[in-house]
């Protein structure tokens, strides 16, 4: 019974794809898989020893990472820029 249901859903999704009906395709996919999960995957700390699971810890980790990545000095000589 579940195989028959899955076969019907597969054919339905393929039909939406063939007819370029993106909205119907995603609505049917959502009906099969359910709504997307709201959550955040755990993140490793800078020294890769512990998992950060609280949102505030993750935000601080991203701030440190982006500051380090975006505020690095350029290795390009000013002569080449002008």
C-alpha cells in the first residue's frame, strides 16, 4: 500500500516537473517530506575541540571567523593597484 502511494506521488511530482509547474512541485514535495526543519546545526569552536550548541555561542563564533576572514591585510602591492 505504501509502495502504491509512493508510486503515485512520484508520478505526480514528475508530471509537475514535465509541465514546468514549480509551485505545485514544491507544494507536493512539502506534502511528502513535511515542512522544513527550523534549527541550526551545531558548530565546532575555533580549536575544533567542542561543539557549540547555543545560538549565542554560534553567533560569537561566526563574528570571530568573519572578522578574521574579512579584515586580513592584502598581499597585493599598491603599485599593481594603481
